[in-house]
């Protein structure tokens, strides 16, 4: 059943991910790009397969989209591939070490000339550090994963786009609303995916086509004899 759910999830996740990436949610200040509906559920993949597998899955969807839609391969576009995969790694991991991602981002942010002037902005990233100590609390995990993505994305923008300090200060209240929305989306998506996968896995089993998604990818001898 576990293998069935994993394969079904990867298929559903990839298709929904490519579609969701085409639906913008809000503009990224200082860039021509936008957050998309993909940000609302992408991190959950880490909980359905493995944390590293989640990272690879999200990265793969982002790369496929980058190639298929023929988006520019500039430095910012390539670096923007990183936040969501790392959020998926965070969501799927039960280790306290996952909080190191946010801690490193805080260090890089505060040690930048502009970041020093708006150091309070990086205090948001204490959330994923704190949440890493409660890996079984889904709401905290959701908040931690979206703020991990935020931390990585913010550091990338700080070192590449170099927004003025006042813009960062103005973003502090905006970030709160934006990330709470993403966290709620991640939280609800996890339950929705669970319901869908359980239903589909039971359906496949009842239709005797479980062999298409089992760990060996081959029909059992009993199955073959049944239809001989």
C-alpha cells in the first residue's frame, strides 16, 4: 500500500504541479516573476515519499516547467529553483538539523551590508528553527517549511537583486500575511492528498490492478494463474 501511494502521489503531484505553476498567486517584489499556486502544496511531497525524494520531485517539476514554458535561464531564475525543493526537504524530514537551513540564511542575511540594516526581517526564520523541534506538529511543520522557502528566497534576492533597505522594511508585514496563507495551504493540502491517495490505492486494490504499482512492478504468479 505504501509503494502504491508513493507512485500515485508522484504522478498526481507532477501533473498538478505543472498546472499550478501556470497560475500566479502574488507578485514577487523586485522581480518580474510571481509566486504560484504550486507554493501552496509543493512542500507536502516530502512527507509522502522521503525528504530527499521530495526535494528531487519539486526540483524536477520546476525544471520541467522552466524548459517547457521556455522561461529565461538567467541567474535569478536558476537560483529560484532552490526555495521550494528545500521547503519539501524540511517538510519531509523528522530531524532537528533541518532548522540549520534557516539558521544559515539568517547568518548570510545579517552579514550582508543591506541585511545588517534590516536585521529584524530575518527574525521570521526563527520559526522554522523552533518548529524543527516539533516535527510531528503538522501546523508547525507547514509554517517551518514555508518560512524555510522564504529564507532561501530572500537571501537569493538580497545577494542578486539588492533591494534597498526601505523595501525590506516595508515587506515585513506583507511577509506575515503571505506566509500564513501558504502555511494554511500546505496544511490543508496534506490532508487532501492523503484522502485522494487512500481512495485511489483502495480502488486499485479492489480492481486487481495493484500489480501495476507494487514494489516489483510485476504481476504475481497467483494473479497470472487467475487469468490463465
